[in-house]
């Protein structure tokens, strides 16, 4: 019975993704760009950002014009956390109301809270869509050891890099780090978890990385903190009809021309 329920939920998600892809292809780049601009500053009438404003003076927000919503923010309850605030929001899907966590690139003064959140929410996968430094500017504080054998400490949390490798021979710009995270529990005893860290090295700001149609399986991660102002889109080539593949090719060409990428 549980298997049938899970299968039904996955089928529903697939139908929704198919509809979304079809709508995007039919609209085209220009119409989507117009729609995005009309929605970019939209906020729900009931949305408040009190915690975000209260933490401005403490330097816990990377951008003053990117608020953190009170209604779906991650509230830190970790026993070693110095504050209950981190700029992070839950984002739901048809499968789960807390499927993703979107968070700003950790600052030097918020990196401890970042790892407290990872442990508190039992995140198994982290996806990073930028480099720590891009075009000479810091996008994110180095919050993990990126070389095999290295270790970093964050207020009672030890992060050890067990392995670093590329995702696959076809995806040389996606780096995977297997991290062993050791931490002290409230009773003082030690525990450890494995966290997988995926970093896209070539995701351009205000753009998308190179994308190709492929019949290879697409990796769909478990609940993940995602850090970067922007979006993560999963494109499933196997749900595109032959007609839509032609539309998709034109869509990518139009997008690249519109964005200069």
C-alpha cells in the first residue's frame, strides 16, 4: 500500500513537470522573461520578515534586498547555536512541504549556524551553484574542506573530506565531495554523519550552465540546502517528445541570445 502511494506521488510529480516543461516551451524566452519581471518583486500579503530585519545590524544577511520569510524560515534549535536565526527558507514540492532548504551563501560570521542547520535538519546532500570567488568578488565563505584529507572545524562540528571527485566523465565541472561530519550531541557523546556536497563550477551568474540532451539517468537529490541567489532547474530529456525537443533547442538558443551566455 505504501509503495502504491509513493508510486502515485511520483507519477503526479511527473505530470506536473511535464505540464511545466510544455508551458515553458510553448511560451518561449521573451514571454517568460516578461512574466518573470512581473513576478520578481511579488510577495504574499501575509508575508512578514521581522527576523530578517532584526538581524540586519548583526551582519547575518548577505543582501539587504533579499529578505528571509518568517512563515517558512528555518528556526535554529541546535544546542550549540548562538542564535535561532539563519537566512534560510523551506521550499515545498508536491511530495513534501520541506523538500528543499534555500539559503544564502554562508558568511564568515554565519558558517557555524550553517552547519548547525545541516545537522538539525538531517540534510544528506548540499548543492552549491557557484564558486567561492567569482569575477574577483566573494560569493560565499569557504564552508567545507574541498580537498581529500582536509578537515575544518565549526563550533563543535568537524567536517572531514573523505573523497573528492568529478561527478562523471561527462560532467567534469561538477565536483563531488564525500564529507564525514562529526559533532557533539547534547549529552556530550560524539556522533557522525555522511554528507554529499555537489558543486557546479561553471554555473554563470544570471545564466545557466551548458546543457545537453541525454538519455543518461538524472540524479534527483534528497532534501538539500541550496546556496545561491537564483534557481536550480532539472530538465528531463526523456519526457520531451520529438516535437518538443526541437522547441527545446530553439528555447536554449533564444535564451543564450537574450542573456548573452
